[in-house]
């Protein structure tokens, strides 16, 4: 059999678009026989003699036919090779060859003019992941001593590298296990590359408008006008083959004809012409495109295919893309002042970065921002968000000094596990406020290609809470919270004071506070016509009180009184206070002129400005959201602990054996499940299935009596009106009575599924479940065991890996949590052991994506421990083993497995 005939097919997920260090894209894929000409062209024409010498340790100016065949014909198992392509050319190749079981030799060759862009690191990440999937445990490499760049590539990968020098060559070896250090380095590179790609969108030195028009009321005319009137500090170029000038600017027939460099292209041409624009921009060296044009995935199948081609073409030439069907982007920074959007309204400079997907909604958002005096640092309306996504913007805003608050309006989330990973980190530094449409209907707008999420909607809500994201129900509420976070300090706790000159509004504020978990520790009622001094004294009293964490001020002016004196007091106190101050001032919304504090950075309202709400309920609700975020920040939480009593090797061996027996997937039997759980420190109680009274007696004798007989059929477990368990059986006669009684009430053994089990200590019945979701990855749930929990959906959810805080909150979040804490005089359960079980199951699910589902459906949580009585699990083969967790890759194209968040 020839090598080609015996070759395995490379997994589809080995092919991906990747982002390089400089923020530009490239394409990585397994090599194939059809790449022979590309390899020869790459090697002969664009690789220096020195690079060839470093690769082969000898002069090798050309590859022989035999070499070309050997390098392009691989089996994708013991011989794996990836190529990196750009603009249809091969710019790098990396490979490994297994030299003995579990060990492979790795090597790279990168085109000289592309060295220094992080290409070798990307190849190493993808080769290591492929190796892990093929059972490789260690890479070895031989490097010449003066090839310092390649030596550093291996050392910078985050693996433990051992080396020795012999015969003029440095021999390196390192295990390729996905250590926390290696993953951390990979994620840091991902962060830097994605932030760099967005930085170039927001900070261009020059912008070309393709489709610029002389005709009024056209998109192209509006784009040029908004750039010019927005005082963009760079150069604006109009591109229109049918005009010599547009809005006083000289017009060029193509981007290539522009004599200077072009950083950013704004595209407003018919959809069918956009691909030609991509090629023109790529030839010019443009960094990114903002595609305003419609006629893509939002129009149906033909448009989806057109969008797919557009994204693929852009990435293949190294370009990133915002849109299509986008409103555009804005950067209010004084050094840029970029309004590359269809909105004629340039928002005031502020501290908030805003990402939304709907172009139509984007205009309304900008108007609301302006009316409230909130101010934005940057704004992106991504339309169909076929490439650049909210995840990319989060990576940029994390490092952007001008952005202190992040606002997200999400109509769909295509890669929630990456979103969860990024927001967990960003929320530690900057508050994120999100509105998610379709929470009830789970609807996805036209143009947004996402796979259906198997996890319930509550899991997505839990992901937001777990990540510290402030999720609100509407745009109005988003702005309510944002104006507080942008201008006032964070509170230290939930204790509030209410200061006002209206008893009625004071009561409304107190009721609203109680309903959202705030505690009113002080209420200061002023007269209907208070002086400014009265208000100042009351505010000072409240703020100086150590038992107060925030102040709600209510001011309704008497007739013929402007309230300016009181406004001056509120502004002065708000600027000096280290506690947040919110107001319902004159029924105004936003940050009124009277309550603004000047900002040295040029924003319309500086730090210390006092936000106002037309209704006190809105003020209190916004404050409650901010309090929850502040408490999340201050809740002690360390890194994810390494669980004790874990034997990953044993668990892997068992899962592999089960899948070898049933390649399409299988439910684990009791023995397998017992062994799997034991590998993670979870003891599953012994269970004996019985089909007759005699078998039940024998089982009781084997277990030493004090046993239970119970029916386990699913239809019986959901019937609380039927007794399906007989407890405290202590002899053969009692077992026969129990058997006859149960058989008479619930049916024959073949339909009831009788089992005998040792009697467990009394406890609260709980259930711990996990599933592997195609988009989320692992998802955990916790609740009281039984049908009522299912009916009222009283469950908590989290996304592994879980910290101690996550497990603690899962237990306390459900409405039935008091049952575990001594409800009505009952014993307090061993909650620490419950939390340990949750963490162990979460770690097991996190470690093995082959586990399709795992359920501890009946755990008795007693005062001195937990008894795991009933469990089940299913394992299935995994086509894409969460590869985006271990290697950098851009989201798949629309219609593929993943889309960007």
C-alpha cells in the first residue's frame, strides 16, 4: 500500500484563518500533494540562503523532486505539516515527524520578509495541538546555535524546554502538554494581535471612501461629508471612477491610484462589486475594510454565499473587515476625530466604548448618547459582523486608556466560550454593560450565522454573571447604568441613604431599593422648599456616615424656582465624594448641564458629574446594578484550584476504551461510571439491578442488609404521587414484602427497573449535571433533585473552569437553597462537600470534551458528607476538541462551525 493510499484525512478543524502579531490575517492548513508548485515557488524564490541553511544545516539552494514529494505527501498522523498562505502564496511551512512513540521532531521555515510577525509561534501552536490529538507527548528539535530567533520561539512557547549542545547543534526537547503557562502565553498573543488589528481601524492616518459620490443624499456622499465635517485629522481620499472630484476632494478611479498610503477603506459600492474592491485594497496594502454595502447574508442564501466569499477573500489577503451592512465606526479622540459612519451626529467625547450589530439601531443609539450627555470614546456598528466581532473590540478596549466603560448591544453570540473567557478578564479592569436581544425568543437576526446553542437560555445569563458582565434589559437601562459608572465612584456595599424634598418620592425610592436588594440605612427628609445650604448639609451628613455606601438625592423644585443653587451643591458634592451620588433632579435624564463637572480630557462631563434620572426607580435600579458589579469585584476569588484526587490518565484510558468499543458513542455502564468518577475523587455508591424477589434478597445479603429497594425507570422518577422507594430493609422477609408492595403499585420489574442499594444517611436530594455544548463547551447546572425543580427551572448554571466563588454562588443562587442551610430547623448540609463535588464534576467535564453529558441525578447532602446514589454519563467522539481553547484561530466563516461573538 502506498503512503497516499494509507493516508488519513486531515481533520477539518486543522484549517483556519489566523491573526498574526501585527493584526493582519493569514490562512493555515494541512499541506497536500497539490501544494508542490507552491512549495517550490516559496523555497526557490522567497527564502534566503541563510534561512535554508538554518533549516537543513547545509547549503540546499533547491528542493529535489524527491524532497518535494516527501514534504507534500504526509499521512496527517505520524507526519503532519501545516502551511501558512497569504495572497495565494505560501509564506511558511512547519511540520513534525514522529521519531518514536509519543515523540516527534519539529521544524519550521518562514519566508524572510515575513519573519518577526509571530508566524513560527502560530505554527508551533497548531502543530502542538495536532500532536496532542494524535498522541504525541513531546517535541524535539535540532537548531544551529546562531539561529537565535528559532531558539527563542521554542523558549517563548511556555513549555519547559530542555537543551544540550553536541556536535555543533543545540538539541531541544519539550513536552507539549497544555499547561496553564503555555495557554496563558497563547492567550496573551491572541489578545495583543486582536487589539492591534482594531487599533488600526480606530487610528488611521488616511481613509479612502470607495463609492464616494457627488450626488446628494447618497451613502458615498454622506460618508465623505461626515469624515470632513467631523474634523478627521488624517487624509481623506475619494474613490469614484466616474468623477474627477467629490465634495472638493480629488477623486481617484481606484485605491491603487492614490499616491499615498491608505490605512482604512470605507466601502459603499453595490454588493456584487465589493470583491473587486477587496483585491484593489489588498494590492494597495490597506489594513482593513469597513463595508457599508448591503446585499449580503441579510438578504438570504445568495447573499450568505456572497458574504462568505467576501470574508474569505479579505482574510486570504491579510485584511480584516467590519460589516458588511454596517453603519460604520467612530473615534472621538482629539488626535483622530474619526467619523467613518453614516451618522451625521458625532457623539461627544466620553469614557464609554460602544459595540452594536444593527446599523439601523446604531443611529438611534448615537442620538440617545448625545441627548444624555454621556459621551463615547469609540463606536462600532458591525452590521452582519462577519469578521470583526465584539470579542475583538473587547480585546482592544481592555488596553485603551480612553475607554473606561464598555457597552455592548448583542443581537447574537456566535462564540460564547471565547466571549466568556475574555469578559472574565476585562471585567476585572473595566465594567462591561450588555443588552442581549432575543433572550426570550432566542431569535437570531438575518445575516448572523450562528449554530444553535444546546444549553438553556439560563446558562447564557449565568455566563454573564460569572464573567462580571452587567446584563440589563434595555438600551435605556444600559445608559442609566453607564452614566453612573462613567462619572461616579464604585460603592463599597449595599447601604444607601435617601435625601430629598419629597416624602412621596422618598418612599418610592425606599420601596425600589428594597426590591433590588439595597438596604436603606438613612432617610433625610427636607422641606418642600429647601435652601441650597439645607441640601448641602443633608448630603454631607449622609456621605460622612460610615454606615452609608451610596446616596440617592431627590429634588423637586418649588414653583418659579430654577434649582440652580441646588444643582451647584449636587455637582460640588458629587465631584468631591468618594461615594456614588445619583439623583432625580428636575425630572431630567442623563447628565444635565447643571450637574456636570468640567473634564480636563475634553469630555462633555467629567468624573464627579452627577447623573440624573426622570424616575427615582430608574436611579435606584441603576445603582443596584453598579452595587452588584462592585460586590463581584470585591468578592475574594483565587485562580481555579487544581482539584485533589485527580487521575487524568485513568479517566482518559477509560474514555478511550469506551469509544473504541462504540465509536459512535455510548452510555457508560455502572462499573465504567464508578471508575471514571473515582478518578476525580467522587465515590458512586454500588447498585445492583434485580429482576426478581430472589435476586433482591441475594443482593441484600451481599450488601449486609440495611438496604433500599427502588424503581429507577424515568417515568416513575417524575411521578411524586407514586412511592417508588422502600427503605430500611433489614432481612429477606422484609425484602419480599417490599418487592410485592412495589410490584403491586408500580408494575413489573421489566418496566420498573428495580435496584438494590445500601441505605444512605438522610440528606437533601441534589442534582449536579454537566453537558458539552457545541459553542459553550462545558456547561454545569445545580439544583434540588426532583420533578419540581425541573418544572419551575430552579437551577443555577456556570461555565467551567470553576473557581471556588463560582461553586459557592451556584449553591446559594437557587431559590431552594435554604433547604441546605437548616430550613425550618432541619440539619445544615455539608455545603463544603457539595461545592467540592460541583468543582470535581466541572473539572472532569472541562478536561474531557468527549463526555457528552454527565449527571449525578441523586446526591444526598447530609450534615457530614454527601452520598452519590445515582449517576449516568454518555461519551461521544469529538470532531473539534475545543481547538480554539489551545490555538489561536479566527472564527469560522459564515456557514461554518463557528461565527464571531
